[in-house]
């Protein structure tokens, strides 16, 4: 499997005990939590529909169903909260699509500075 979307060992070690379906956890044991998490990462980073996941991840419909189940039962939220507690803020990124600039930031002339036409 390509390393681009794969979790490093230290990343996997940080989350594996938080995931449902792990060995010794109440309920059913999942076949491969790591492959599933990597499939979700791949899907979101590549921006593709579930059905277009590479075959190495398994059936896209099954992965989507499991993703929805984890969303409903709060598994993703618990995972994100855990990771946020110990965030590695080596860098921060702000996406310009969600940041609104004030009109003056766009170079608009305002007030007594308006040009007369």
C-alpha cells in the first residue's frame, strides 16, 4: 500500500486503543481497524466518493456504512477530542475559504478617501 495516506507507527499507536472493535473491546472485533482508518483518510484526502476507493481497502459501501456507524456512536468525536488534548501545533493552517476579509482589506477606498468620478 502506498505510504502517502498510511498512518505511521507512532500515529497508529496513539489512536489504536481508542477505536471500537479492537481486540478485547466490548462488542464485535473488527477485521482491521487500521486499514479502515487509512481508507477513511485516503477518501477524504483524495476527495473521492466512497465507491472510488481502491480495492485494497475493501468494499466502499461497507467502509461507508462503518464510517457512518462510527459517526453515530461518537467514535470519531472521541478520537478527535483525544487528539486535540495533545495537539502538535508545529504548524497551523487557515483555509482562506472560511476566513472573511473586511472590506478595507480588499483595497476598497472608504470614508473621505473616496475618489470623485
